[in-house]
C-alpha cells in the first residue's frame, strides 16, 4: 500500500513537472529550428525588414504589423460592444432575458472558429466588397469585425463575472439611496470591478492575436505593410499556415519559426501582465 | 504523566502564520471524563482540538511550539511532531464538527466508510460494526429501514448522531466535539447530550462549547480560553 | 457628463444585446439555408453503402464520412492521451504543490493555455522534423502527431479544471475523511474526486470540444483534403473543420459548396452537443453517480 501510494504521488509530480518542462521545450525547439535565420541577419533585421524572398529578405515586420493592427482593431470594436452586453446581463436586461443572453454567449464559445470564418466569407465579405471597402472585400476591417464577434464571448463572460463579484451589499446600498441601475453601475460597480474588466480585455487581446483561421480566411494575406484598414494584410499566424507548404530547408520556411517565437513571447508577456493586473486591488470609492 | 492522564500538554503554543493563537497552554485531560473548553468565538478553541487529532498538519501555515502528548493503547504519541503519520492516530481520536458533515453517500456507507479506509473488507463484520455503532447513538431503530438513503436527507439531529456513530465505528479512545449542538434545536441537543454522558463509559471526551449551562450539565473539568491562554475554572 | 452617460447607458446596452443575438441568429440561419438541402442519405456516405463504409470495407469518396471518422479518431486519441496527464497534474497542483513552485507552475500552465494553437501545431511539426533528422524514421505529419499536438493544446485546460474542481471542495468535507483516518490519497480518490466528478467530466467534455473544433493545429500536423479513412495512426487523414476550411476556398461548384455548408452545420452540431453535455454533466452527473 505505501509503495502504491508513493508511486502514485510520484506520477502526479511527474505529470505536472513534465507538462511544464514541455512548455519550455516548445520554446527551445522553435529557437533551435529558427537558428539559421538569426545567424543570417540578426534579430533586428528579422523583426524590422520587409518580406521579399526574391531579394533574400525574410523579415516578418509586415506580419507583425498585420497581426497587431487586426488584433487591436478587433479589441477596439469588441470592447464597448462586450461591455454593453455584460451590462445587459448584470443590470439593464429584463430578468428573464439576462439568463438567456448569458446562455447564448456561452453557446457562442462552442461555435468552431472555422464556422465563423466560413459564414463571414460568404456573407460579410460580399457585403464589405459591395458597400464599404470595395476591392476584394478581404481586408483588415473585415477580419477585425469577425474577430470582434469571435472574442466577444470571452470578454463578456469575464466582464459579467467581475461585475457580479462586487458585493451585493454595496449594490443594495445604492438601490436603497434611490440610485438608478445605471448610476449604481457607474459610481459603485465599475470602479470596483475594473481590474476584472482589464483582465477580460487582455484575454480578448490574446485570443485575437492567437487566432489563425479568421485572419487566414478574411484578411487577404498580402505581404506588404498595410497602411489603411481597407487594405489586405497577413498575420503571423496566417503566415505560419501559408508558408508550411514550402521546402523545409529554405529561409522562407525558417521565417515561420521566427513568427512562432514572436507569438510565444507575446503570449508569455501577456500572461505576466495578466498576473500583475490580478494583483491590483480595486480602487476605494 | 499519570496513568489516568489521557492528554497532556506543556507550554504549548499554536501559530497561524505569524499570528499566535494559543500561548503557553499546559493542561491535563483525564481518561473517561468529559473535559469542556469554553471561551469567546475565535479564541482558539478549535485550534486546540486540531492539535489533538493532528489536523493542524493539514492547515497551511500552522506550526507548534512546546509539548503535547496523547496516550493511546498504553503508548504515548507526540502530537507536535509533524513527520509522524496521522492516520492511525485519527482512527483512535474521532472528531465531530459543529455542522453535521455526512459524506454525500448513503447512511450505511457513511458509517462503514472509516472501516473501508482502514482496509477492512469483511462484509459481515462491517455490517455488525455499523449496526452496533448506530445502536450506541440510538439511531438504529430510526434508520434501519433507510440504510440505502442519502444521509443528507436525515434531520439535523439525526445527521449529527450519524456523524458520532461514524466516529464510534472505529472504537476510538478519544472523541473531540466542536460545538456539536450549536447547529441543532433544543430537543435534538438534549438527545446528543444524553448520548455524550453515556459515551463517557468508554471514551475520553473533549467538548468545545460556549453554552455554559451545557458545560455545567456535562463536564467533569472545564477550561476557559481567553486571549490565547487556557485556564481551569 | 456622468448624468448623460447614465441616461444613454441602458439604451446602448440593449443595442449591444440585440446586435449579438442578431449576429448569432444570422450565422445559424445562413448556415442552415445553405446546407440543409445537402442533408440527405448521400451526405455522409456518397455512393457507398452505409454498412460497407461503417465496417470500413469500402472507402467513401464523395461523402463526409472519412472527415467525420478522422475527427472522431483524432479527438479520442488526443483526449485519451491528455486526460490522464492533465488530471494527474491537476491533482498535483491542487493537493501537493505549494509556495513558489505552485506559483511558477501555474504561470507556466497559463502561458501554455495562451499559446496560439498554430504555434502548438508548429511545434508538433518541428518535433516531426527533429525526429526525422535524428532517427531518419518516417514519422511525417500523421494522425498520431496531430493527436499528440492536440493533447498538448488541451492539457492546460484539463490541469486547470481539475485543480479548480479540487480546490473548490468545501473545507469541512475536505477534512471529514481525514479526521476519520483517511490517508491523503484515500481522501483524494474516495472523497474529493468523486465529489467533483461532475466538474471533472464537464472539463473533459469541453476539452473534447476544443479538440474537435481546432483547425490550426491539425493543418500543420497531418490533415489533408482527401485521404479516405486512415488504416493506421501513422497515416494522414481527413477532418471536418479542415474540410470546411478547404471547401471555403477550393470548391469547384455549387454542389461542393453546399457540402461545405453541410459540413459546417455538422461540426457545429457536434460542438454544441458536446457543450450542452458538459453543461448538463455539471448539474446532473453528481446525483446520478454518487447516490446509488
């Protein structure tokens, strides 16, 4: 019996440590395979130079710009929208509808990304082409709009959670003083819930940055540095998916490891930022 | 330590993180007696109980200073040593909580659970011991036809007696009771009190309670905890 | 300013809620409109007899069956790889880890959970390259590689859901068995885990859903547009989400496009069923399993 339990406990430990080490191993593996690229030009050129394989330039700068602009734009669109939905669920909706909307939001998390992309390709893209952006309809704005829908459930669920965590007694105090739900929200709940809101915002940004399918299907995948929302762009994730077909040994192929490393580091920084936000205490009133 | 002394502490201090909960506690608890501990809530009564069945080792951040011993089956056990295994000790030092805590399983399986934990697999023996434990707590006649029912469907008083039966099934030498009646109504409390007096025959009971009349009715010896110190009344 | 905001806020909030509902309704309506006509006996099996296809006696060439089969096989493989490790690691995190090591480990798992799935797929692919180089074996992209990468993708979810499930046990219940002389392991396996079985199952089902919907990982690790039903784990395979993606750009006629719609509906049905199942598990399973 003691031998059995000792073995089991050791297995638990191994599972935890093993998974953690594998996480680190991913990073090392990416670095190892991307090494020829770093030797070729150094980190600075890699991050800042344009993508022009014909002239031996394998910089991922255009993809970084593409990823960041699509991610930030989608968060910019999704944030007020998600906040509005969260307010509906916690404060303004009729009681019968609040629960229904929350369940709808939960259901949205189960819709596969590729389905969002598929529908957008045949519904949103023609619309954008005809009425808003012209061109092919495949551009930053289209991708950001759809990505905004995709990341909304994540944000809404986090927002609702942090809004509801404000103690009931504080909320009742405002009600007892004759405050409207909106006043309660603005003067008591929001000031107390903002670390949670920020948390949801950062998580949404992470999801937007890490998404592959939406940008691959909707953003047009052009390798030039975009200068307007209505232009096509290629994200880091889409770049990885698109270049896979190329020859293993080519520099072109190795650039995807640079993309992988960039995304990995971005995630790690984001998680650390989330941890720091978690330490923030809500402001006193 | 006298042969009639069951539990003995000398200069015992209990720290929770940096906070000192108990300070320099030196007490002697006699065999087959009811010792009551009273005091304001949050004064460290429950912490003292957690020393006696070594549950303090399960709470992160707790450490002890001083001496505490318990005599089980004629042998002395050191309660302050974190490294000693706690399971055997806990089978001989039962505990009943303020809120009845039946496990989410049937009445029968609740009482049989400690036997299962100690590795007993003889079904007939288990059935016999379950019945005898339920009889000792005067619960048998009430539940003998409901043994397969979820234990949480019983009334509060019945649940508490079930929890006592569950502790008794291993025939413990010491029973720790942490305000066992404060979640119950008057009639149920009276039933539990009678039961405790009967158990005194073969058990050492340590009762935490802040009902002074209850303490007066039951206890052979009373300690009061105040500001982390324990004084005999 | 504040007063104006307080006036406008409820209206704005209603608009957002309506827009969200409209978006989901449009999505579902559009899919159904495009794909329902394709829902017939031929959708899954094409010209092949259903019984022949199910018994793997004959390959299906113009139906969704190989893609469905590939998805199911891949998910089962990935989840059976990930669940033991994930649950064990979760138990370690909740019951054994403490102090700085717990902080560090949970930071690492959070990072792992946040890594974009395409990067996980890329590392799966990189692993195949390294193995290829060092052993000269023929482990190219295949079903097994996809399953390994997917298992890694859902691992942090399983760890986290197990950990939070265990940590959510009421302290009184947590200590009950211990006071009755249970060892730590007995307490974990006889009280804590059974008590949280519903949450655990819910977490596992959600992990299944995550595996089933993922496209980015598998497109780097072995999925192809047409491979038929694979006869070994070391073969390339088809999968529903990839089929949807592929059809969206490579369809050759309205009939194929309609199949793309149908595949999207099928995938959505599978994922939402899993989701509902997880939802119900968290409510019902406990009473069903524990109070026999």
